[in-house]
C-alpha cells in the first residue's frame, strides 16, 4: 500500500510540475476525455469457465510533452463499472484507476492508425496492477477510437473507447 501511495504521489507531482510550466492554452490542448464500453471476464474459482459482465467507464487524460517522434505518452485517470456477474448478489467490479499510456503512430501503414500500451494501478474492487495493449484509429485530430485488451488482478477486459481531444 505504501508503494502504491508513493507512486500516485510521484505521478501527481510530476503532472502538476509540468502543468505549471505551461500556459493555460497549452494545458487545454493536452487534455482529453473518453468513454468506454467493455466486456469483463472473471475466471471461475470452480473451473467451469469464466463469468462475464458488460461494463462502462469514463476517463480524463493528459498528453505529456515528449520529443519522441511518432510516439505520444500520456497519463489517464478514470472510473470503471461493470454490471453484476451473478444475479442478485451485488458482484460487480468498479473503481478508480490511473495509468500511463504510450501510443505509437503507424505512418508506414496509415497516418490514422496507432498501437498503444498501458500500465497502471486499479484502486477499486479489482485493485492491483493493470496492463493493456490495443489499437487506435484517428479519423480526425479531435477524435480517436480505441480497441484494447486489459489484464487486471482478477479480471480481463476487452474494451472499446472513444476519445475527444480539446
């Protein structure tokens, strides 16, 4: 728990320091919001497959200023919620998460395509490390669509996201 709090403190402090160095218009240009629809799977403890539930989420992201060509890095914080995995037993997964995201544009294939990876922490019902990978499609400078696979502590998630850049 102490390591988790230390990591959150470092991420928050570094984000605030970078934000102070920029003007308010730069800050607005680096912010984005998004929403997800997800399919969540929990492995059954009884060996009879997995339990599934749909879900949704909202997140806020901040693009970091880096000098890597064709690679964008950002920090995201969000909230995710699933429906119940069992009928009437109040067994859903929800909570707040934070993640670092790296996105590599693929101009060799199409300037609108990218691959992305994420690494973060979930502080909700499925608390622990989360990792993911996926693809991005950017039909315009302001809108992006993502498809991702996430692996959390006790669940796996396939999600579709829409992102709106300011």
